[in-house]
């Protein structure tokens, strides 16, 4: 059985889009999943490569992302990790020698660095749990609907969608000349487009819910895939 097969089996346990683990190490995936279940959490989604991790990020907007150094394969930290920096802080599992390189990102609040030594799986699971609790304790949109002004749907459509249309248009124009861009620039622009499309769809659904108060706001995105 290959490492990919083992990761696929672990990923079948995943049901919650709240957290995702990016790792090419099936043993690490199993240990973190076990620690999450031990503290009463459903197993996170497992992403065995950056393409899969990025897809989870764009589709599910996870509250917590843990990235294992095995996924980086020795690549510099900044470029691969910054595409996920809107979920802050990213939890990075890495050997001690990565700490100096990670220090600027830790100082910016982009990373929480966990040294791959000792009881690091329990520490990583604890950081994921803390992030999930923070998100769960945040106010929900639905509870605030009654207090919003009657024209909030119109504000959403014009004050948010119009700038989003400009962001999408300009990003797509730049991507049309991707031969002039670096691979990192192209990836960042694709991330901008993906997030803007998702935000626009969220605004559409919120506006519809405000116009029909009895209508629930449902996600159009499927559960985390395995």
C-alpha cells in the first residue's frame, strides 16, 4: 500500500470542513486525526498535496489549517504559505532548523510554529481546537439579521459586489497574460479569483435570505471531499 492509499483511508474519516491538515506523511495524518478525536473533535479533512489543500481552502474556507513540513519538500516557506494567510495563523509542523526561516512569518502573525519534537501532535491538535473554539464563539450572521437596516441587501449588492466585479475583472485580465507572470504570481491571482467568486456567491445568498427572512442561508459548496 502506498502513502497516498493510506492518506486516502485516513481522509475517509474526515467530515468537518472546519479544519484541514496538509501533509504528505500518512503517519502524521493518523496521529493528528487521533489527537483531534481524543479531545472530542471530528477528524479534519486531509490534503495530501498543495493542489488539494488549495481546493479545500477555496471551497470550504476552513477555520484552521495545519501544514506539515513534509508537504513543502524543502521549498522556502513564504511563497507556499502566503496563499493561505487569510486563515491566520496557519499551524506549521516543522523541524527545529526551520524556526529561523519561519520567524518573520510568526512575527507577522501568519504562522504558529510547532517543532516536530516530543508531544508535538497533541500540541498541534490543541492549537486547531483553540482556533475552532474561537470561530465557533464568534457572532453568527443569522442572529443579527433582525437588527440590520432594510436596505442592507442593496448595500451588499452595490457596495460589495461592484468592487468584487472590478477585482475579478482585473485579475482575469492579468491572468490572460500569464506567460508574463511567475508561477507564484499566477497562483496568487488564481487564489484572488477563487475567493472573490466565493464571496460574491455568499453575498448573493445573504441578500436572498434578507429578502425572504424565512429562507435559510445554505452553503452551495459540498462537504469536504475525501
